[in-house]
C-alpha cells in the first residue's frame, strides 16, 4: 500500500513526455526508497496514440 501511494504521488507531480522515462524513474524510486532488490514494472498509457487502445512498456531493474 505504501509503494502504491508513493508511486501515485510521484506520477501526479511529474510531467514526462515519454512513457519510457516515467517507467525508469518509477522503477528507480521503488528500488531506492523501498529497498527492493529487483523490480518488474509494467506501465501503460491509455489514449497515447490515436487508433491504439494504449501504449506500454515492461522493464526489469535490479538484481534477482
């Protein structure tokens, strides 16, 4: 719950043009602030491209 609240706060305060940049920043925030050793993050942006339902990215960061 704490992670979700922090990510929501971060995203609401952010202005990124690229979904990739936002994903990198959110992953780094979680790794740093919550001492998580590894993360798999899936991020979608609905309505980003006309004619597509959404645009998304899946990244993995850290050490398993």
